C-alpha cells in the first residue's frame, strides 16, 4: 500500500488473476480480517515493488495497482 499522507486511502498492488481469499495479520486487538487474493501480491513481488518505489518514487511500469482514493 502506498499512501500520500496520514488518512490517505492510498493505492495498493494487485494480482488480477489470483483466486480465493486469505487471512491477514491479526493485530493485538484481535481483529481477524480476510482479503481477496487479487488484492495482494506475493511477498517477493511486494519487495521488488517497494524497492522500485523507494529508488524512483513511482510504480514500476509493469506493476498492477488500484487507486483507493
């Protein structure tokens, strides 16, 4: 997820071909959410995306993402 500032809904990487859903991180308040797999990317791809964004300030040209604003 990429945010412009505090309170920004942001934008996030996606995998449009993914099927199903997965559980997410369970915080200390016990909230246990489930997310569509198409709204996530594999961890290696996530690290690659972050590396590109930090280095250049923009998404890689071949990345898929959704703007939530």
